């Protein structure tokens, strides 16, 4: 067993179990729409009390299991870990706008980061019971079965998801979408960046681009795409963990074409 094994293997098992439990909490609340209220953190930035409930559940469990580890959560749960220990990065419900509006396309996203490496990435979609999981050097799976990125090599036959948020200027988003469409790709948007990256890892999508993502939205997906043999830009090259960064992920045969077509400023490849 290598020195890294306790970091990746043990935490992978914990993340998979927690993602399933947390996902079932979210699913129960989703199916009982009278059990929560919908608010906004900002324009088009949905929030429900379920987000905080699920994040606290995950944070408490992880602290009990790995007391030295740090924690960064979308809803504000945070903990400074011991120097040299992994940091957990969690989005309790990615796709909150879908969750809030009754659309069953959302997920729990859990990643463990050590330095500039994503050691573990787990994404669980409770509505269809799909658990995507990866550890560095250990491959990527969907419900325990190995997955690989698509073999697509031409944007004219590709399906590319484009992420959107209010942090990026309207013209930046429209420009990105326009360039990808002009290159011949079919464009879609599902409202969950984490699931979009999981879909790239499993070959359901050929690519994903966004001008800016936060770490909790994408780090689990970064691990999945890399371990599934796909290309993903170096999200942690700068201060992506704290401030977020742009991202491009795709089938390996589309790497050069999609990077050139997206032309996102500040992209670290």
C-alpha cells in the first residue's frame, strides 16, 4: 500500500457512503415540497434551507471521521485543518435552481484535495441513484462499473454543455456559447455543473465549458474526468480553491479544438 492510499482509499469509501446518505436527505425533502422554502442569495442564485441542512450533515460526519482535515462548503461551513491534511470541498446540492423548481436534476458533490491534487471525487444523483466516484490513480466508476470519456474527435459531432452564472458578464457567456455553436457543436445546459462534468467523464457529454466555476461545483467532477481519461483544465493552478476559475473539460480527442474554440481568458491548461 502506498503512502497516498490512506488519503485516497479511506476517504473515497467515506465520501461514497456520505454522498448516498446526504442524497437521500435531499431526495426526501425534494419529494415533500411543503417541507422547505425557496429564497435567493442574489439574482438567479437560489437557496433553500435544505442546502444548509445537508452541508451540516456532511461536515459533521467528516469531522468525526477525519478530525484533522479541513472543510470548505458552499453554504459557509468551514474548518481549517491540520497543516498537510486534506481539505474536503462540498456542494450539498449542486443544481439548487432545479431542486427549488421541482426539476429532478441535482446532486451531492464531495471532493478531497491535497495540495494541488484532487485525491477523491464523488457525485451522487439521488433521483436516479447514480453514484460517480474517482480517486487519483484509481480510475472512475458509475455505480461500481468503470467509465471512460467519449472518443469524439470532431466538434461537429460533439455535444457540449455550457455553464452559466451571474458572476460572468452576459457578453462573456454569449460569446462562449456563440463560438462553440459556430464550431459546429450542439450546445446544452442542464443547470448542474457537477453533473455535467460527471456526464463528460461517462461519455454522455463530449465537453463542458464555463467562464467561472467555484471549487465546490467542480472539483469532484475534475477528478472524475481525469480518471476517466478525459481532458480537464488545471482548475487549481492559481487560487481556484478559494476564488474559483474558468474550466474546460472534454473527451481527449477534443482537447485542442475545444480550448481554442472556447478561448476563455485565464484558462490554465
